[in-house]
């Protein structure tokens, strides 16, 4: 039986085009900072999208705490954008500490002061 082979990998450039579309036209893919965080794209791409949304260029004139990126159906709170950017930073810092085998600030905060430390 002769049949056509089915291509299981995308043609060259398709992944890059999809990725570029996320950055160049985020409103086609995302409506909130949480959707950006949950997306299956790199941290750098998420950061670029969120940073563009945080730009004063998209500030709502009468309510500067809101941003209205083009194509996004409703205004986005600036605080939510910053919280998403912080979550990316925290995620990256935690991953870096785990890779390096160093203690995180959270684990150091678990120590209740000098009385719990024992030196030999």
C-alpha cells in the first residue's frame, strides 16, 4: 500500500511566526496578564508582552491606573500587569536558586532568629 507520508513537524519558520505573533499582536492571543503568564511561550516573550502593556502609551487618559492595549476588550489594571511581571521575576529567581543549589529568602525567613541556630 502506497500512501503519502504525514508530516508531524511544523514547516520551518512556523514556530517562530507563532511566537512573533504573540509579541506583535498580543491582543489576538491574550486578554489579561494572567493569560500571558499561563501561555506556553518563553519568559522573555511574556515579559515583552507585559512590558508593552505597562507602557504609558496605553494609559487610559482619565484613569492612569488602567491600560488599554489595542484590541484588548477591556482596560487592564496597571497593578495586575506589575504583579504578573513580579511573578515572572519570582519564578525566574526560584528556578535560578534551585539550579544553583542556594537557599532562597523564603527558606532563610523560616529561621526564627539566633536562638534556633546551633553552632559547634
